């Protein structure tokens, strides 16, 4: 591969937006986005480790700074889950905590300049590495369809297979409009995970492109470097609001969908 200085602005952006892929078996059309998978797993492990640090020396008395911060964060998510979900399941708060903090950590990788990750990897022979997992539609669809299957589980547990099937065929227009009801309900159920995934992916992918554009448009030389850094810093400040907001929206909509799946028409 040519040196990055020889890349055109278009090829530079395309290079940083390309995933490191691995076919799943010889001749298989299935491929694994290795960078997305590895980074997502590492962020999940980091989340568990950070929470474990808070519990390792947890005390019922005056908490340490990290314990106090983690408790505030968990209480915030727990309050949102309790206010939004009206069912009886005790799984909702753990689901909400996992979704919010996992997505938040994956989104936060966007704050690291792409070259800070790409350059060291190139030195060891890895020429493609898309660092932000949530800028990969495969990751966001994977999370959203996990929420979809949880919706089915919650609905079947609350209503039973018979009631769920009858409601799917007769709501909202009654049994005489059964084909129309079926089409509406299929569209409604499938649109939820797809819109959930596309919203997170669109915001993260769009933000990634803007970061790369700012860096490219800054141009070469000292002046270009400082111009790119200045505009990039401004966009980074704005994105500090977008990053937790997108994690919060994904979490809240997931809780809403789980709650709605248990409600009867």
C-alpha cells in the first residue's frame, strides 16, 4: 500500500472507512468485520472491568470517588428504566445498563483521531481498521435485532403464544381485516429494530466522515494542520453531546419497545 501522504483526499477517507474483513470459511459469502467485532468485545470487557473496580472496594459508608460516580450513573439509568417500563420483568434495568454503557464506550472511540489508531496498526501489517463499531451498520443491526428478539420473548412471556398470535392477527382493525392487520403488524415489528439500528449508525457514520473531511480539508503544512485541529476540536465539542445522546436514545427506545411488546391492544 502506498504511503498515506500519497493518498488523495477521497482515497484517504475511503481507506479509513474500510473494515478489516475475514471470510467465514473457504468460498463462503459470509464475512466477519474483525475490527468491529474485536473493538466491540474489548469495549464490553472494559465496561465490565470498570464496574468491577467500583464493586471491588465497595462500602456502605462514604464511597470512593469512582464508586460514587458509578453509583450515580447506574441510578440514572435505573430511574429511566423504571419510569419508562411498566411491566414486571427484572431484566429491563440490566439490559438498559448494558446497552447504554456499552454503546457509550464504543461511541467514545470517535474522540481518538483515526490516524492514532491506524498508523500503529499499519506498522504491524494491518492496513485497514475502522475503529468505531457503531459506525458499522452490522454492529448496530446486531444490537437492534437482539432487542427485537427480546421484544418477542417479553411479548410471549406476558401474553402466551395463543394471545400473542390472536392479537397479531386481529389488532388493530378486528378479525375481518386479518390480512391487513398481519401486514401492519409485520411492518411495525420489523421497522422498530431497523430504525433503531439506522439512527445510531447514521449519526456515528456521518460524524466519522465529517471528522475525516475536516482533517483532509485542513491541507498540508503547519497551517493546514492547525486549521484542521481547530475545526476538528469544534466538531469534537459538538460530538461530545451527540455521543451520549445516541447511546441514551438507543437505550430509551429499547426500553419503550420492550414495554410496548407486553401491552395489549
